[in-house]
């Protein structure tokens, strides 16, 4: 391997890193982040921020938001990509690989186990109480994420206005997420170029828990690490390796099994989804459900909802629901294999083609994004994007709360307006009470996420609905 690639390959802990965090310690931290990554992107980003910024002080607030904003622009799960980005910053390529793989692994194993239960028991009712309790905790975590991210990003009236406009755009007008982010970036860029202080990226604002951690006072510091400086030769080489890892299995399936084989269909379809999942899972799930149910016949509409329930209440990205879709498709059309064997292989294949591209986007682009971290105009665009994301996260929190706290909802339309409102008589009192208890535990008593999740899970199993 050339020196360009070698220089970008991480220290595995044999020699100390300048920031003092060993590779072994980082492994344990990313394992902890993965185990706590419930609640969709909002909850996952909040957990990651709490651990790597507030608790471990690896990187500063502005560097975290800069990386997050870049990941928001990419297709795929932004929380996992953010983990790859930070892992790469701290411990080079291996750090990014470990952070990204661990972020997905608990969710993959959890959904695979639940999928086995699903096809053997006919439903997930055996763990319904557990899911119920976890959902209550997840709702509180997502609301906390809105408060925490909003407290950092909404520094002035301009940022509050952008967040409000983004919320209305997606909640009322159903504007696609990429359009919202692009509009916010343009507004922030032009505002920054105009010299307005309202669009200046940087510190000075306060978090819910006190002063933000500046980049200069973080363990990594504010300078760009040597391995994170742009190296086009290294970026192209590692991108070529990742492209082969992503596309070679598809070519082998196509040539050896043919285009009509279930595994070829699954590999090609979910590779396409990996390219268009801007805005997270919710932006693409409607299309996936339509194709998987109506076109391929892999599963039934109610089964898609069951899979979404699994993904919402297990650690890892919500897009892990695609694993369940692939599992069910091969289970029903196993070919010469046994149904369970075919389904397991399909789950692995779906996960592989969904998440390998995430490493490609980060390793290819992150060095160049790091170099632009001090760019004033880019900082203005990124600040506006972060504000818009607050509005989007609020929309997700309302969507999740609507479907957890109420048993039914109705869509009310008036011209271009369309709002989903709850049927108030369908309010679930147990859901409301347990969610309030979780919120009090988090906001009033400042309990960590794990005790709240465990407490709610036990309560859900004792009082299932």
C-alpha cells in the first residue's frame, strides 16, 4: 500500500495519540454510543453529543455541528455518518470504521432476532409490552434532542425564523427535506456574505446546560489533524476500495444468479435506496413500502408497519427497517435455500448495501469539509442548515408523539395545506402517563438515557397495552 494510504491509516493504540484518547478507549465509547442509540436520528445525535462533547470532551461544539451539517447533506443515516466522521477525526480510518460498524451492529442483531420471533410466532406481541415502554422513553429522548440542539443552534431571530419556516415547510406543505436544506444553505450563505452578524457561525451562545465547549478547549483541539488534511490520492484509493466492496457483490449476484433472483433484486433495489435517502428514513420509507408491497410483493402493508416499530424501538438508525424488508422478501421466496437461511442472508445483504456507501461519502468528502471549517460564508450556510434541522427534528418528534400517544389520526387538507391531526378520543392514557414519567425523569431529575429506557421497558412489560 502506498504511503498516501498508510499515512491515512489509524494508530490502533500501540502509540499514544496527540489527544490522549487510546483506540481501546474509543472502541468502548463507540460501543456505548451504539447501545444507547435509540430514538431515531434526533435521539441518536443527542446521545452522541452528550457523550463525545459534553462528557468525553473529544471535540468542541462548533466542530460537532460542522460535521453534523455535512452529514445532513448526504444520502443515508446522518447519525451513523456523524459517528464515522468523529471516529475518523479521532483515530483515522480504523476509528471511522469501528465507529460506523458498531453504530449499526446492535440494531442489526436486535432486528434480526425480532425478525426470527416475528416469522415463528406470527407477530411481535410477545415483546409488545417491552416495545411500549421503550417508545415512551424514546419520545422523551427525542423531545430532549429538540431542546438541546435548539438551544445551541437558535442563537437569534434569524435562526429561529429559519427553524420555524423549515418546520412549516415539512409539516404543512410536505416540502422534500433536500429542498429545505438547500434553501437554508442559500439563505445562510447569502446572509453571511452580506456581513450580517445574524448569520455568523461560531460560539458565544449557551447550551441548556451552560457554556458550550469550544474547539480550542476540546481534546482534539481546533487545528486540523495531519491525517484529516485533504489528500486526493488517498481519498480516491479508499473510495475505490469501498466502491468495490459495495458493488462487487451485486455484480456477482447478477452474473451467477441472474437479474430475477430474489438476492439480486434485493441488492440492486436497496443500493438504489442508499443513493436517494436524503433526509433520513422517513423521506424514503413511503416509496420503499410501495415498491416492497405492491411491486415485489415481499411483505404486506401491516408487516411494513411492524418492521418500522422494530426499527423505532431498537438501537441504531431507523433505516434499519430495510433489513426487515429484505428479510421478509427472502423468507417468502427462499429459492433452493431454507426460508430462515435465505432470510438471514438477505438481511445481511440489505444491511451491507445500505451502509457501505456511508463510509464512502465520509472518507471521500470529510477531509475537504474539515478544510472549509473556518470559511465564514460556509459557516453561515452551516448555521442556517442547523437551524433548519431543528425544525425538521421537531416535525419528527410531533410525528412520533402523534402515533404513539394516539391510536388514530386524520389528515386534514385545504388546498396546498395538509396536516395530520390526532383523533382526540383515541388518546392512550397509559402512553401519555409513561411518556410524562420518562420526560420528568430526563428533564427534572436529569437521569441518563439507559436508566430511563430500562425503567420504561420494565413498566411497559408490567402494564402492556
